[in-house]
């Protein structure tokens, strides 16, 4: 696991400044604290930070080919590198390391951009061929590892995180208002956008080639979902074998390895499979909370006892303000998912014991695991057909009158969320229950100037685009596909990558082995959701591997009591960030409406925690990174 960055000038006579590359590289030290590497060759400069996982003694980067004309920097892990290496040796390539990095280097020589098709893993890489003056960038199929790109008439700059790019000289950057709108609506910014209009994410499953000053980006992998024809017995057999192999591949490591264990189905299945593949107790890590409705310790403990793991649990009692300020400094792009807190904390305690941890992320998107799937089905089957007057003046009025509760979910909070989502357009599928800013609120939140800049834009454009590409498929298949292309890539995986990298921990996600993903999207929808029972085939396949406590629990999610924190520990910070003069000078938002949201939340009139937290994140981002805006 590493962090990478670099700059390539389009003028072959221009040479990158090594001191600038060192500054870029220093911003991502947390991604690779073990060592660094840098090379300037002609018009290209490549740099990296390394977290040593495999081939500890000879895996230093950048790595060059036999005649020192091609160089690579690489972030990630290639789990099938031994097989690919054997193929390349058969073609006459010679290896000087045991590292998976060198496989990509020689693979790029042999197969060009098609090397990415042969890799099973999580990766972002940059290969510079000085002979042909050709740059090749690649990102893994699901977007587990990040890669950002800035390009203008003179140069292309790339980095694992935006903060690395920001250290390059002569950048011209502006705020992307559409990205800001996406962020406040969904709490994340969808690819290829970033908060800077001129910096873009290389999309998952894509490669970029720059040659002779011309850049071309193309996909090398496309997920092609179907409604599938497969018996339950066939699905169970194939899922069991494929997921077990995916876990087995991800146990490859020259350093200590463990697993995140929330006590949910996905992480519990991971631990069960790990326990069957190793002769040592699995090291497991869990975060709990003082608030009972947020606490999952008993479920994790049941799994630990069933498999005899070496279990570590931690009650989150950190100073909310200190932790907020620490994590916000890490977020060089606004990101509003509350669960960054527990993800960081569980990564931190894991890092004290291991260097690699397996995670259960991805199971919800592949097997219809979210409660929003249930809400979508209930809305289509029943609620949609109720008279409008009943919905608007009955349930809608009741939802508006009910005050929020302090519980994580609870009947009242779930009811209010359902009603809010049901008021959004039906074509947004179940993502209607994953939005946090209604159109009426948007009109009041943004200033007149911001609304004018957003005129003619669509807050949900990326959702509609992905949904339209699989038009005609069953709702469960379509919504799962949209989840994978949006929420998984740009929310869940961003959270896991950034928060695990803060304490320099490598997180691996077996559910997102592309073979498991492709299998899930060949399955009939009824095997994913049976009635209102989500993750049906996953449960049926691994039911006997789960303790009774996990079998009986409902979907919880990984969250924190931030709605209470905003009324207490974080209130002074929010008040300062929402200062009327500050907002007015900034010119993006209506200070009066922001003040109203804060007042209603603190008086428990309504739960505005999602909107307020997102606004806080953006305001703190402006303090930390806004000075880079040059136009």
C-alpha cells in the first residue's frame, strides 16, 4: 500500500523540479511511512510513499525495467501477480524483485494499457516510458484505490490524494459549483468530478494514456448486469467458492494481518472464512459507543467467541472536537459521511496490532443489503398507490410534526426518513432515501448567485445516467448497479481508503474481487431480496457460519451520534463556521437559512444533522484548502 504522485510536462525540453516533487510526496506520507522514492527522467517526475506489505527488502519504488527506460509508481496490491509474472517470464521478461509492482511494469511493456485487464487487485499506477514519451495511468475496476488528475496546456499532474496535486507549481483552480451541489445533496462528490473544477478523478475501471501531449481515457472493464437465470443451489455453490478464494488471495502478506468486525453479516462472513483458511487465531477489531442504540459490541463478541479470534474492542469516547478537526484536515475534498469517525478509530486500534485488515465492505451493494431497498419496494408496492391527500396531509404532516429521537434509527426516525424520500422523483430509484437536501431546501440554502450558477443543472444527473445505462432490468438489479457505480465508489470506498490510511493501515475488501462482483450481477434478483428479506443468498450460503445473535439482528450501519454532538461538543465549532459575516462574505449560502437550520436542530424541532455536518465539513475545507482557489 502506498501513495503516488507525479508530473509530466508536455514540452519534452522541460524538466520537473525535484524539490516540488518532494513537497507533493510529503503530503501523503501517512499513506506510506516506511520509505519514499523519487525519480526525474526527462519531462517526467514520479514519486511515491511506501507502506511495506510484500517483498519488504527489494520492493522499493520507483522500479525500472531492464534498460532503465520505463519506470513505475504503484499504490495497491495485485493478488494474482504470481500468475501474471509467470506469463511475462514466458514472454522473455526478467524480474529483479519479488514485488507485485514489477508485474505491472513489465505487463505495460508487453500489453500496453491492456495490462489492467489481467490484474486482480486494488490499484492505481503510473508508468512512464521515456523512449516513447508515453504516460499510462490505471485504476482498479471498482475504484478501491484513488487517483486524481489535473491537466492544462502545459502539464499533467496526478496524485493518490488531491493534496499532493495542490503542491505542484502553476495551477489554476476554481470551485466546482456542481460538485458542491452534489456534495450537499449526497454527502459525497461523484466521479469524475472533484471539488476543484480542474481536478478530476480517473474513473474506476479506466486507463489514461498521454502521448505527444494528447490525453485519451478509456474503460478496460465494464460491469454488465443481467437479471440472471441461476438456481439457488448453483448460486450458493459458486458464491461460496468464489468468495472463499477471494478471501484466500487477500491473506497474502509479509506483515501481520487482521479483520474489521462489526458483527454484521458481511464482516462476520469474512472472519468465518478467514478462520477456516489460517491455522492462527484471526485478529479482529471492533468499535463501540456509550450510546446503546449505536453499540454493536455484543454481535462482534459473539462472532469472536464462535471462531476463537484474538479480539480487540474499543469504546469511542474520544474528544469529538479534537477528532473532528484531525479528520477534517485529512479530507482535501469535502466528504460528509458520519462514519469516517468509527472507521478511523477502528483503523487506528487495528494498526496498533496489524498492518493489513480485511473489511466486509461491498456486500450491501452486491446483495441488496440496505434498508433503502425495503423502502423502495414498499413505496412501489403500497405507499405509491395511496391517495395524494392521505400522503401529503396525513403521513407527510405527521412526519413534519414528530420531533426526532436520539436513537440511531428507531421507528420515528425511520418513518420521517421514508416520508422525505417518498417525496422525491420515482426515477431516482432507492437513492431517494440516500439524499439529504430537498429541492425546496436547496432554493433557500444557496445564495442567488449560486442558484444562478446552478441554473440548468441537475443535482441527480449522475444517478440518472447510470440508471439509464441499465434501463429495462429489474429494480433490484438496477439499484444495485447504481449503488456500485456511485455510493460504493465515491462514498464507502473513499471513507475506507482515507480513514485507514490516516494511521497507515492497508484495508482489503474481498467482496470487491471483480469475480465476486460479476457473479453477484449474474444472479436473479429474487436471490438477493426475497420479499423484504435482504441479502437472501448471502445469508443462505453462510447461515451456518453465523452465530444466532448475528442471524437475528437487523441492518444497522456504521454510524455515530453526531446529531447529539452538534447540540453539545461540536456546537461552538459549528457556530464559528456558520458566522453570519463569514457566510455573507463567502457569498455561497443564505446565512439566515443556515442559522435557522442550526436553531431548529438545537431545539430538537427537527434533525438537520446531515445538512449541518456537510456544511461544517465544507466550511472547514474552505479554511484548510480554499486558499488554493485562484479564480
